[in-house]
């Protein structure tokens, strides 16, 4: 990679196998690589469109919008668990023919996940045409089972998976109000990113927090005014959700509160363990945010790891917590691999993801209704690793690279595109 005058470089062992691999990944992907990656993603979309159970989760939201258009209350269906604003967001889908939805929904799900991946790469200044970007997304689509599952069922988690990296990219560029708008729109569709409000509090960005709160609140009030019996959300839907839904969702619920009792742990103990883990996660998020001014931390790693820790903490205690929830944080964690000391640089990170690899021949009893055991292992593994990193020192040594006629600068090198690092903001 070429160097620009006055850029500081993170010291590393020259010629090490890990660095040679990273250098290879950061080079531009050839046209055949791009075509193969596109074929993999489109192949996943086509295969899911041909299955009978495509869009099963999206169907609940579309049905809610159709009920609203027919003059009924969407909350008569106990499976519709979103805010009133989501009903308005789903109206365009309700007007489309089923044949159009069958082929467009998987593409839209993959597109949203792709947006999240590209935003995460931009946050860490990885070239979007690099092998890391092009091949990485294809490997994620082919090998990571929750990706295929999310595209198949059409769950609106994909919106949060796109919104969180975009919001963090905007926040990293000090556009906190715009970041709040992105988070607010995502919450209006599905209230998954509500915990990210804590990040705005830690950063003391009250304007961005206000936008993130007022946008879904305003759209929800508008939706409530347009439907009969909107109070059913509080009297029927919210209690059903807080109880972890019912036996239908239990086999896929990966939260420790649901998994540990299935392994013989008493329910009160399971709740205590889950909330103790969540408490440790919040402490780690606060500690990671306070750890500023470290060598090599230009701000984006601190921002991404704090946000991921907040989300993983919420997943530990939320009921239910499904496997595809991890796609909200995984693109950010994977993109951070270009930074020394990041989680993907540890083999334990990849071991935690092993239960989700599609090509591993797991025993049949760990498939289908017992899949939550693997999902819980991955969720807890990632949370433990991120807590361990957040509470660690995370020191990186800097060395100066200078050229004739250029003053030195105290700025860490951007992993892939040094020219872009000057525009990044240190927090």
C-alpha cells in the first residue's frame, strides 16, 4: 500500500503471515471475484424465493398493514409485535402482489445487509472494491447460517443491521443528529436499536438522542391515530412480548433466560445469570467508552465496540433473542479486523462463531428445535470476548513514518486507504 507524507503507522511485524493475508485482502478484487460474489448472493436470494416458507416473519407485518387498510386493529394478531409506526412502514408492501414480494423481498433483505456491511467497511476506511469487502460479504452469505435464515424469513432485523453501521459512520463523522435520525427510523420499523440510546448518553449527544426518540414516537402516534384500539399494544402485545411470547418461539429463543431452563437450570437462577451478564456488559460498555486517547484508537474502534457491547447486553436479557440478531453487530466486528488488537484478530472470536457455520456437520439434535443451544453459545461467547477486550488495556505501539519535506503527524494509519484517514475524527 502506498504511503502519504507524514502518516503515522501502527507498528507490526513485517512479513508476518497475518499481515501478508491482510495486505492481500485489502487489494482490489478482480472482476471474476466480483462476479462470483454477486452470483453467491443472488443464488441465496433465488433459493429462498423458491422455498415455501419464504417471508414468514415479514408476513406478520404485511398482514398488520392489510388489517389496517381494511379498518381493523393490527394488534388483534398477537404475532404482530412492533410499534404502530411499523404498520405505516408496511403499507407499501401490503399493496404489492405476492408474486412480486416473493422475488423482491429476499433481494431487499440481502441489500439491507449489504448496506450495513459497506457502512461498516467505510467506518474503518476499507476500500469497497477490495477482496475483503467483495469476498467477505459472499462468505458471510454462504457460510453464516443466520444470514440465510434472515433472508428466508424476511425479518425486519435486516433494517437494524443496516441502520446501526450507518448511524455509527455518521456519528464518527460528528453528524450525531443524522445518526439519531437513522436510529429513529430504524426503531420506527422495529424497536431493536432502542438500547443504542445509551451510546448517545455516553457521548452526551442530547440533540441526536432527542431525534432518535421523537422520530419513532411521532410516527407511532400518527399510526395510532389511524387504527382502532391502539391501546391493545399496551394491554395485549407488550405483556405477550415481555413474557417471551409462547411455546412457538421458545425452541428458537437463544437468550440464557430461555436456554438455561431447558438444560435443567431453575428459572430464577437463569434470570439471575442473564442479568448478571447484562450488568457486566453495561459496565464493560461504560469502561470501553471512557478509555480514550489510546495509541492507535482513532475513535471508530471505540465507537463500534461500545455499540456492539450495548447491543449484545440487550440480547442477553431480551425475550426472545434469535440467531439473526447477531447480524446487527457482526458486520462491525468483522470490519474491525483491519485494526490491531481488535476481536477478529483473536482465534477465540472465530471459535465463538463456529456454531453458526453452515458447513459444520452438527448432530441432528442440535438442528431445528434445539438450534437455540448453539445460538446461545455464540451470543454468550461474543459477549464474554467483548467484555474481556473492553476491560483490557488494548495498547498499540506507534512508530513514525516521515518523508522529505513533510511535517510529522500524530495520526494512526487508516488500514486500507490512508488518504481517507485525514477526514476521520478522533473521539
